[in-house]
C-alpha cells in the first residue's frame, strides 16, 4: 500500500509524455524537440502553444494539459514550510547601501531579479558587483556567469574585489564564465548548471545571465517569429526559475531597452520579452542614467516591497552611494 501523500509523487515519476492521452511516439518527439521534456512543462503550457508545436487539436491539447496536471502532486505547502524556506533566503549586497535598501537588503536568493535599461545604464556593472559581493558573503560559493555580449571583464572583477577587501585571484577562481554564442547555446549552458551542483558539488549561489535577451532579439526578427521567440524565452525563464527555487540561487538577468519610449513600444517598461520575462522575474528594476554620471534604480515590481527609486554610482572599485 502506498501512503496517500506519496502516491501522486510516485505516479508522476513513472509517467512519461507518451502516457498522456493523444500522445504517440510522433507527437512525443515533436514535444521533446520543442523543449517539452517532462510532464511539468506540459502542465504549465498553454493550449495554443501545444497546438502550434505539435499540430494536435485544441481538444487533445486540453486533455494533455489536464492529464499532466492531474498526474502531479498537489502544489500546496503549509505556511510553516513556506516560512522555513523564506528564512533560508539570503540577500546579496549590491555594494551600495541605498540600492540595498530599495531591495529590502539586497538581491534575494531563490528568486530571479531582472535589471532592464538602456545601454550604459549599469546592468553589466551590477552583475560584476554581485559576483564579488556574493563571494564576500559566502567565500565557498561558486558564481556562474553566462555572457552573451562578451562584456565580462576579469579586470573589473579584480577592481571590485580589491574594493571589497578580497583577494582578487581567489575571487576570479570562483567565477565560472561561459560565453553563449546563440540562444540555443545559452539554454544548453543553463541546462548544464544543475550538474555543476549535483555532480561536481559546487555551491552555486549566483547565476548571472547578461544579457538574457540579446540573442533572442537578434535571432527572431519580424512579426511571424514573435510567438516562437516568446515560447523559447518562456522555457529559458522556466529553467532559471527552477534552478533558483531548487537550489536557493540568486538569478540575475539583464535586459536592454531603448531610452526613447516613443521609438519603442510606447512604454519603457515594455522591455523585450515583455510579460514573459516580467512574470517570471520576482523583482524587476529599471536602471537609468541620472545626473552627473549617477545611476538611478527604480523598483518596478516586487512582492513584498514598496516601489521606490534610489541613486547610486558606478565607481572604480564598486557600486557606491551618492555622496
Ligand atoms: P549595455 O550592456 O550596453 O546595455 O549597457 P549596461 O547597462 O550593461 O552598462 P554597463 O554596466 O556596461 O555600464 C557602463 C558604465 O559603467 C560606463 O558608462 C561607466 O559609467 C561605468 N563604468 C564601466 N567601467 C568603469 C570603470 O572602470 N570605472 C568607473 N568609474 N566606471 C566604469
Ligand atoms: Mg551590459
């Protein structure tokens, strides 16, 4: 006899895509090619997505989604369990006290934080600073830095490390940088992160994806490709939020937007990836250039913090408060 509580879990592990109604070998293959590899990905998919990727009818897609949902264990946790998890959340300092205050102490682990803003607004500098500050707080941590624009600079890490009073060589040794050449490569690298943790025993505490969207933007041009891009980006965000939640990792992603709203979509907060990236990120920060070379960070969206705005500076050896 299987206990009530564990029954659903066992069932979920045994089921594969082909156990879903209407899914034969051919459909399963299409699903897998499109990145739907487990039942969870089907359970959270939309009918439209499945129809588009596999050519099944809406009725079949609905049945697949419902069956996948039924097969999963109930997604409820007690408040006590939630509180226990919240207590494990660490806040990573940005280096600037005012920036930290805006975020209730710093960038949270177990969540995705997105900074979006125009070129030169400081998104990449924030990534470098977080890498160093994470290691200052947890010297045995590993940082994973996925660099899509070739803007990771070990020299900047050295400067920030010195500013934080750390041995720069030791810091560089703990940052694993991977250059992503296209969006598939970016997703493949993300997929590999789990094995760093489970097989190599690395304590990954921060993942930086800088930039999250540049390859997607470059590869999917034109209206016809928008749905495909959003779908892929959705899967990428799903990968990242799973890592954040499963291993209590701080995930930091950057996203470029144009300065002039009227030349873009009308609203600077409509960054690329739009609602997909927005919904998957727990915290969203809009960065812009302020007066006299300062930077302004504006909190757009946060579950338990007041929206607000602060000024900081990108200095030679770290992010600093404005005097
Ligand atoms: P894109 O990736 O182009 O969208 O820009 P970004 O938002 O990533 O901007 P980034 O973080 O690269 O910020 C660049 C700015 O950081 C520069 O304009 C400088 O103001 C500042 N900065 C970069 N390097 C240094 C440095 O060595 N010393 C100081 N003081 N400031 C620096
Ligand atoms: Mg950058």
